[in-house]
């Protein structure tokens, strides 16, 4: 009977290392892009609301909400990619 975690030896260990590295990279980039996009969209929404007052508030708020949704979605995708790269299951 092997001693230690035999699942992380040999080819499986190398595959886990490679997929973990790629998963962390892609996940980090996904979260970064989502964060930048979310912040920019919220900024545009706030600018529209400020510049147009109550008339533009629905449009500005809508853009802000879209930005928050994009950011949240990108964070979830990034986390999923990282988990997959580390061979984790969320089930």
C-alpha cells in the first residue's frame, strides 16, 4: 500500500500542476477584466445620472446594474476556472 497521496504522483501530479497554473492565470485575468469592465460601466452610469438628473437616472442606474452583473459573473467564472484547474468539484 502506497504511503502518502498517490493521486498526486507522476503524470497525474504533473497534470494537476499544469491545469492549476493555467486555471489560476485564466481565473485571475477573468476577474480583472470583469472588475475593470464593471467599474467602467458603473462610472458611465453614474456620469449619466449626474449629468442628466432625474431624467437620466433610469438609464444611469440600468448601466450601473449591468456593470455590477458583469463583474459578478466574471468573478464566478474566474472562480470556476480556478476550481476546475485544481480538479475541485462544487457538487
